[in-house]
């Protein structure tokens, strides 16, 4: 609300919507449970949300519109891109000449109004609406993809034809023609556009016997996006092969390539993988934004002692820092956040990556090319001769790369890299498996950061307390007493708290967001290589023994970090267990 309680009370009493006694009781209740008085009035059934918003509109002198059952024309809806509409709760719903009427929950959000005015070149007329009205219109963005494909396929059904099996030369020419047909181009362009607008990280195009299924990976979870006719498959594959400069007539072997998509709003590098399957060729496209993005370790979810350990180790001029985790856990993004800290005019940073995911100013970024023999190991060998202070190696994959990385750390460089292991402690036996000498590992390794990405809860979420059965199940994976102690140390709960009164949160599905999650945040564990850990490395202790010692020295595990974030309302316990345990 943008009106004062006293002003609200006067209008409610004048309109005979409530009595003075009812308002007084609601005011007491609001103070007792730390809520806004309007929320109490609505929850107690004294006034509906729509009546309250209409009253606010009247007080502020802004017209009210009810969009709960309205269907907005697609050409008007598209004036405000879906990501902006969702993040700012603003909808374009009517256009007249150069006037654009927009419905909002906060009509005093002048920054958003000014942004849309500049980008759309319309005069913006703000209107107040209900959250349900906004949700109804936001759902219509999801239908736009089906509408666009429906129009393409209906209009061009006779043009999209399956490719016939012919002689090799004829087939190649036919595929090239199919790739250049307007409906196929429109289908691929539309798939990419909607994937980018929905913040997808990957597009999966999967042929089946009767149709082609398109799925988007959003916040680490795959979602069905569209089902296309089977006859469109060969044209789509040919189009993507042409864009990626791949062999059109090769259907038996996997192929990898890449291409770029650039508009005024975004610039993406698309990494393409094509794999022969029983019903044709499956395509997976990884979407990598090329625009320069400033990352911070805090913004990624690092906090407290774990953050301090990383910052301390980044101040060291030599040694090695490893980031570990499975594919898609955000390791490279964490390395970029570290380089943001190190990237100063007095430091020379050189990288060898596969691929270069984000461009960073003043950083010498090199991309490997195995086809011509330019690998991580050969790239690292060359980078050492470039007078670097900091070296970033995209991934340590083999014996040669680990040997070169350790030698670089021994000869006066700070080396950042990634490794595929499930925990921080598991990285040390993995390095030994790669034939790295334990005494060299102990003398060069500064710290190891292990991480996972978990989905973040939306603003609408449900508070609850863990029941006895749930606690017994969780106790299989962690020490509940240790976690409760950590929650007390973080002052998330009182010193006298027990598990019965620790608040957690779970997803609350809504019509516009059925899963109740949006975005992701990292959960971390940071293992500092102390003197004790160094001795254990030389003695080739197991990962379990190293893990136990690190926890004695104060390391918080990813599971414990996850519980802290769950108690803060950032994510849910179900999500933490899904990512770490399952």
C-alpha cells in the first residue's frame, strides 16, 4: 500500500466497509504478528483484496483495471518483454496511438515506467490492478510460444516436408534447401527466442517416432516446451547444422559446433551437440550469454567463514584453488567471480577455456580447439610463457594438465581451475589418481571449494516446522545437533531453540509458477589445506578421513550450508536433499 494507516482508516470508515472497532482489532493483530494492517484486513475477511486496491487507486488518483479475465492481444503483450513483465509486475494491455496503458501493482515505480518509455517509444499511462490480474496476463506469455508455432505450422504445413532418402549429393542439396526454407528458419528462431526469454540454459530437440519434443532446461530442471510435427525434424536439424557449420549429410556420427545469436537486447553463444538416436538426430543447444556480467562471490551465495576463506586464499600470490562439482553446478561462474576480485591493472590474468562462456575486460581469454591439437595442456604450456600472474584453466581432465597446473603453482603463479568430484575432500584422491605426487599437491594446493546449485523459492512460500518423522529421515544424512548449533551461531534461531520451533519454508505453487521456484543459488563447502591436512595428503589419507578432519577444523559441508539457506527462506529442505542426496 502507498497510503498511511490513518488515511486508509478514514476512507474505510467513510465507505462503511468496516467499523472503527474492527479496524482497531485488526491494528492490534497486525502489531502482534508483525504484518501490514491491510494483510490482516484481507485475511480476516473484512475487506477483499480488490476492494482494497480500488480504494488505493481512488486515494492515489490512478485508474483501476481488472485484468483477471482479460485476453490481451499478442502484439500489445510483446511490447513489454516477459522477463521485465514478470520481475516488475507490469503489463501492457491497451494501446491507442502513441499512448500505452500499463497495469501495475506499484504505479509509483517510476524507474520501470521510464525504462519502458525509452525502450518502447510510447507515452506510458499507469493503471493499478490486482495480483490475480497480473498473474492472468503473465500466463498468456506462455501461450505465445504455442500460438507462434501454430501459425507457422498451419500456414506452412504444405512447405515443411520430410527429407527423402536419395543419393548422397542430392540429399545434401535437399537438406541445404530445407535449412533455408522460411518456416524452418522461423521455427528455429522462435525456439531460441523463447528459450532466452525464459532464462533457459539448454534446449533439447528430441525426435520420436511420430513427433519432435522440445524441452527447455530452466533453473536446472527440464520442462516440456513444445511438440512439433515429425516432418519438421529433418529441416530443423539441417538448419542448426548450417548455422553451426557442421556436415549436412553426416547422420551416423556425433557432431559438435557453435553459432551466435545477437539482437539489440541480448547476445548469446550457442554450443551445439548432435547425437544420432533411433528416430533421427537429437540436438542439445547450450545457451551462453556473451555480454559482460559482473559476478560477486556474495551474489552467488557464498557467505560467512566460507567466503572469508576464499577471500584469504585469493590474496595469496601463488598456489592453486580448485572448484569442484558435477557438470552444470556453476563452477565456471564461481571462477569468473574470483577473477573479478583479482582483475586489477597490476595483474595479468590469462585463461584457457572450453568454451569461453563470458567475456571479461582486461583478461586474456583463450579457447581450446582439440581439432587442431590445441588442448588444455598445450594451452596451459603456452600461457606460462605469457608472463601471467594468474592462470585460469577451465578444467583439469588428464595427467598432463594436472602436472602443468601444479608446476605453474610451484613457479610463482596463482592457478584457478575446476575438477569433477562430488566433494571438496574427494578432489585430493582424484588428483593422486591423475598421477600427481602427494607432496607436490600438499605444497601447492591452497583450498578446494565444492558446490551445487539449488533452486530459490519464490516470494510466495509456505512456512512450516519439521515433524519427528522428517527429522529421523534427515538424520540419516547429517548430524542434527551440529546443524542446530550452526543455526544458533548464525543467529537464525534463538540460543534456546529446539528443532520443534525452527522455521523452514516449502514451495507454494501458483498458477503462473506451478513449481514455486525461480532462479538458483549456490550451496558450498570450502576445505582449506591446513598443516594437518597437508600431512594427511602426504600420507595419502582417504577422502572420508580428510573430510572428518576438515569438519573438526570448522569446515561446514554443503548440506549444512544448505540448511542455513533453507532456514533463511532462500530454498527448501526438499531441494537441498534433491541436489545433494539423490
